[in-house]
């Protein structure tokens, strides 16, 4: 059986939902085209829930969840899933943490049991030694992905620039070296019992399984886990629709080329205006037919690369970000001016209907492409259930995008692309060797 | 309390790699179609024997530049119009070249497939390679090369190839060309490379997704009418090592907080008869999260976020590489552990548990690899490029299952060569070089990036 619904416009993936008495919300989506099944668990906790002095803790904690639980040895979770022929990982974001496995369908019980064992009984397996090792691993992850990587500090510099101090999205997700050093076993225990509870989680299963059997297994493994005692509320998240002033930071770093990230406060993920913002972002920077690529890369040839994207934050405010890397002969001042000019042009004249059509056509194809993989289906079901209690939104996305018109995009543009809502994070090569190199290369390119 | 009993596996469900149809069209183009009825999507992947190994000496980078140039305009449409046409159809379009072949690929909703394939045919059969756009693509490649100087991972990969292979080998030079070679390329070079390599006998069109073989055939016949006849050029390839003795190359990056490490030697060509035992051996050594190298460096010592080893499978002998990034001050102990693990897997049989982990993983994960039309098309491309047997994917899991601990030891002793290991480290030479003078690592050479 495939997922065809005849016409593409009526394409739907099947969804069943139920909830255990302990609050665990479960979504199921069957597809029997291949004998594989995805298990995906979202915990509604991310770096936004960290207390001050403990930045990076949500992510460090994600590592600890692979260090064993009452009936599973250290790293055995990885071994058991790989031995079963499965793939697995976890990831941490500002608003959530997720864990996922895709396994041959005859191993569904194993994946569910492993997730249940660590949700129910993680703490008996925690030791200082495991925490120390994972702290070192995470510090190396920070060096690898942030400190020793050109433009690797972009996310944390951006958070710091665009969110007010004390806003839950303002601090670093991977955390500072000092805070990572300060994390203790007590912190682990407290974080676990506060946030890793069934009533703060969504479990999704997608792929080749029998619904009755899946319900029985979920119930057997997860029902005994007690409900949590509630989590502390997040501080107020909401922010005005615009920054109210121009924000700008220049970072002199070990990079070869200037690169400008330009951010705008944008309607939160899932809101009606979000879809217009997402289309605006695609018009500006999705693929080679987008405005920025056509104008700055192809026609004016001042940029080596240009794109745009949204962070997809569901609380407070979302961010729409333009990302343009200069050509070697383009200075950082020119880069900023040229990007500003494109934004001014958009702000002044708006978008056209063909631009909207192009963007929606590309987004629609991407949506269908993403539904091919069981893991992606399960992840999106968990996302819509976690943020909105409505997993069925997965089937409404194409319609929501198709409703977007040039008029709606232009309304969004007037509201969000003015001078009072632009933040610039500009990377420029450190003085010295790099700029000489850039000049030499520019000369040799002639 | 969660039940303490670990669940047992259920009965296995059968899986077949998608059935595909393989034919040669009257024009000489090979057409491979894999109908997959799941979602209304299809991928069309065109591969041509026009990769970096086909480049004339001194023209390094021409294969990539030509593949990129295909999208920059035809006799009917300029590059911007082409992009607009594909994107109005919601079609993603991509082109490029690797060592063995060039490719152009589209993925599209199936109701747009005819129109998108017709455009694809135009792109690949009547490109005009406008001078201005070719010069722009060159400048973009030069910008990318410049970026590498501050990007330790890419720089380590590139320097590793340079120090690994003898200068006569195409593999010793960047597959997309160097500043020197790319700067010297011209529009005429692109046109020449296109005309000598893009021919029907060198071309395979792979269609995977919501499409019947009949529909695919009609589409491709219509779209590739103007395709010139001619057979593929089979280049002579040398893949010899630069040296047979151990060396350590430090590429100096002042104040680097980590050392980016590559350790390895010349590996094997893809069609080597020991492919399966070698792949299983590598899975145990460094191919899996639970492999010896990763568990040692990451979980026992906390030196790194991750460490792995792999064979880069090409028509010629690509490299065998151990790859990791470690905190600068543990560079020497981390390298010592890597060398120990390579010695250890050659000195005694792996355990039955290690063998079953690797075998069960490779066997079990097989269906998970082919969930998307793009992944199925890519798998068929590998089969075509390396001329693997028609039942390659049907017998893959049996071939994995047949590998024994003896065969793994045999593969390790035959195909891992500790005396020939080359080490490249991108890191702060001032901080690390003192700890790397032990002769066991090999002669130490420091380079300023």
C-alpha cells in the first residue's frame, strides 16, 4: 500500500493519536511500503529552559541519555540499535530535544523499550565518571562545530544580538566552557526529574507496524512511568513585532571572506502570518532563481553565495535570516550596502505573483520529498503535536502554503522589512594575513 | 517500573531492492528505470563518464566547471530563465562532477515529470557555456578555495590527498581544481571537454519513482534526441603512493583549538574482490559508532566529538582514512591510539560479538538506505559507474553475511599497511610539534598553510 491519495492535492498520511494516563501523547502513522519503522520522541525542553549559569545543559543532557539507564549499559543503546540494523541519534534546539531511531520493523519493541527505560529509570545509571567524559566530548563538539570552524559562532552571536538579555532564547545553545565545567550530577538529576517526564513528551511511530500491536507495546513499556510534578513556567517570551532600532555587530574572525547574516523578527512558526514569511524567505533566498542569488551572485557578481531561511521558532518570535557570502574582491562595506539595497527594493516594491508561485511550487515539492522517509514523518508528527497538540497539521502544510498570495506576502514585508527591524551580524577577516590572501586571490582571478 | 525484560526480535519481513529495468536506447544511451509507487515523486539522474579522472593534465577543475556550466544557458534559454523554468515547476536541479563521472539531477512531482525532463534534455544536449557565466563560475570556485584556507576539515582532506598520492596521480590534486589550474581554464576548454566526453555511449539516464518503464522510455527518447554518438573515454589512471614510509605533516594553523587529523594510506579500487570483507573490517575498526576507534577516542578518553575510518571507493584506488578532530593538547596520545587500533585489528581475530555487530548492522540497515527516490537513483548510479553485477543489490546482504572473522583478519593483514601510514594534522604547530617527534609516528614535516 502506498501513500497515494489519487490527486496530489488530496495527499494525506494516515494519523492515529492516543494518550496514556500519565500524559504521554502518542501519534501513529502506518505505511507498509518497506519493512522499516521510525520511533521518535520529542521532549518539550530545550536551551530556553536552562537556568542562568547552566548554559549548554539541555544539550549536555542529551549526551547523557546515551550513557545507559537501569537496564541498559553505557553506550549499549547505540549498540543494540545498530546491532538490530537501525540508525539513531538525538538533537537539541532552543525549544525542544528529540531522540529517534529507524529500525527494521521487527525491532519496534526494542526501540520502544530502550526509550522507555531511559525515560523511566535514567538516574540509577548516572555516575560522575560518565558526566566527566561526556563533558569532555561536548567541549570537543564545541571546539569542532563552533570555535574552530569559520562562522561557527553564528548561532550564538545571533542569539545574543537579537534577543534582549534574560530572554530565554538569548543564551548559547551549546553553552560556554565555564558553564559546562560547572554542571554537576545534581543538576543532571534535577533536570531529568523536571523535564524528562511522560507528560512533557510526544512519542511518534511511523512506518511498517500494526497499530494494535504498537498500542500494546507503548502501553506495556510507558504506562508504568509516573507523571511529572510539572515544570517551571518559562519567563515571558513575547516580543514586539520589530526590533525598534537597527542592530549591528561586526565580528573580526579567522575567516577568508566577509559574510553577512541579516535577521528580521518574524511571525512565530505555525501562525497564519508565518506562511507568508516563509514564502518571503523563499522568494529572497531559496535556490538559484531566488532574488538574492539572481541579483547578487549572477548579475552583480558581488557574492559567492546567497540564501535565506527561517529559524521556525514557535514561541515569542521567529527569525527570518538572510545569509550572503562576499566574493573575494567585494569589501564588507559594499556587501552590506548591496544587501541593504535588495531589502529596500523588496520593502519599496513588494513581490510579484510569479515569484510567489515559484516559491510555493518549490516548497510543495520539498514537503513531499521530506515525507518519503519514515524518520522525517515521525519527527514532523512529534513537532506538530509538541508545539500545537495537532499532529494532523502535517497534512495541512501544502494547503496553508497554497493560500499565500502576493498581497499577503506584501503585507508581511511592509510590517517586517522596514529600517526598524534589521539586525546585521557581519563577519570580516581578521586584519593581516587573511586580507592579503583575499587580495592576492582577487588579483589572480582576473 | 519499566519491564526489565529486553524484548526479542519479531519475525523478519522480506525486503527487495526496487526492481529495475535496464536497457540501451537506439541512440546508445543506457536507461535504467526503477518504478517506486509510494509518493507522487520522481528523480531523474543523468550520469556521464566525464569526471575529474577524464581531465587532461593541467586542466584540473574542467569536469566540475563543465557540469556547472550546463545549467548556465542553452540555445533557447539563458541561465536565469532556465532556473526560473525549473523552479516554476517546483523542480530541484543540481549538477556536478566527482572523480569518476559528471551528473545532472532533477527531483520533481510526477505530474511535472515530462516537462521537467524535456528541459533537462535541453540543458544537457544544447548548452552554450556563455563566456560571462563561465568566468563567474570560475570566480566562485576560487572563492571556495580561499574559504578552505580557514576551514580545517576541508583543508585537512585536501592536504591529505596531496601528501598521500604521487604527483603524477590525478588523486593528488583537488578534484575541483586548484587556484592555478582553475584560473587558467577558458570557455573553449569547457566546450572542448564537453564535446569529447558527453556522448551517448558514456551516458546513463536513471529514473526512479512514480513512473512506469514505458513512460520513462518515451520521456527520455523525446528529451535526448540531439545526443551525439560516441563511446566513453577510458582514462589511464595512476593511484600510486607518494612514499612508502611513515610521515607526519603538520599544516600550521596558529591558535587552532583543535587538531584536525587524517591518518591513512592508498586503499583499494571499488571492484576489488575483497570489497565485502574489507568493508566489514572497516566497520569494526572505525565505521560504526560502536567501532574500536570511536569508542576508544570518544567514549574511553573523551578526546573528541567523534572519530571514524572509511574507504573512499572509486574506480581507482581511493584512500583509506581515519578522520577525527581532537583537542590540541591530546594530539600525540590520540594519534598513538589510532596507530594501536590499526595494529590490533591486524594482529588477532575480532570477536564474534564485533563481527555480528558489523554484519547485523550492515544487513539490517540496507532497506533504510533506500527510502527516497534520490537514494535509489544514487544506488543505481554506483552500480552503473562500477559496472557491478545486475544482482548486486539482491545479493548484497548474503555477501555481508558470508564474511567470517578469519576473512576480516585476512582483509586487515592484506589491506592495512602500518609502515605506509601518512598523517596530516591541521593544527597549531607551535603547540603540538614537540609531542610528535617520536620516530614511531614517522618523519615530521611542518608546513605553513
